């Protein structure tokens, strides 16, 4: 699945808005819901609280979202949609240096070394970029926990995970790994763990431990005959 495919498969559950002003009001309600998640968690989402936060009449929230589950689900879908836009840009930046490599170049030691360096850079940039937006990560963690109880969130969560893993897997496809899908899952799991470590204060966002962790992980995934990751600080 690509980033564009992930975005196209996102589904909104509430009532759709046709006019521009209605779409703006609906978006304001969703953004207010996300702010409430940061302030009070998922349990703080109530129609009256959302209407007050969005500065709209209570009737507006119940018009677009008669069911709170629909409101919660659509707020996360909106959050994921915005995140996929960021992922799209990160993908473009990460692949600029390797998109023009020929198959022969990618099979060479220097070409594979470049791919490994770019993957290392991508992981570190992604982790630090995500962790620097603390409010966004709090929202994501709150929805991940809620998805264990709310079936409507499960699909959007799966789409978000698959889009990120597909981006990572593309690097491993270029490196010619035997099982790029499994490798991408390992890297994605490590990314989520490192983000949580930074948010909880266990690791500083600029700690060299992040670089060492990513380098050791890639050494375990990529055969030594392909490449040895260089220090990310040399990029």
C-alpha cells in the first residue's frame, strides 16, 4: 500500500458536508475534538464539550455526529489524513537521493550503502520529527488505546500503520531483502517504541542512543555483505 492508497481508503462515518462553510464547520468540530483529546483524553469527548471547544452550537455537533463513536472515529481519520500528508513529503525527501539509481547501481556496494544511509536518516528524522510534536503523539497514543475498545477505530489505525510500513518496506525492496515486509514491521515497531521513550522522558530527543539503536537494528536486518550503516551524523 502506498501513501496515496492509504489516504484513499480512509472512511468518514459522520454526515458529510456539501457546502464550503459546512465543511469548514465540520472540520472545526474535528479539530476541537483533537484538542480535547490532548486536554482530557478520549473520555473527555462529549457533544457539549466539543461544541464549546469549537465555538459552534450544540446542534451542529449532533447534526454531523449523532453517535459519539462516529465523532471519535472521524476525528482520528482526520488526524491520520493530515499525518499521511506529512508522510508523503517525507517520502519525497527521503527518496530524492536514490530514485535515480539504476538497478546496477542499487546492486553495487556503494549504491546499497547509500540506500542504507537513507533508511537510517529516514528513521531518525521520522522519530525526532514525530516526537517533537508532543501533542500529536498524545493524540495518537490516546486513539491507539481507544482502538482496543472501539471497533470503528481499528480500520483507520490499520490504514495508518500500513501506509507507514509500506514506505519503510520500499527501502528494503530496493535493498533486495528476502523478507522486506517483516523487516518493515520490525523497523516500524522500533520507531513507535523510540517515540514513546522520548515522550516519557526516558530518552532525550537528541540522545546518541537513538542513532545507536537504529544502527544496531539495521545491522541485524541487513546482511553484512550488503552494507554497514555509517554514523547518521555524517549525513
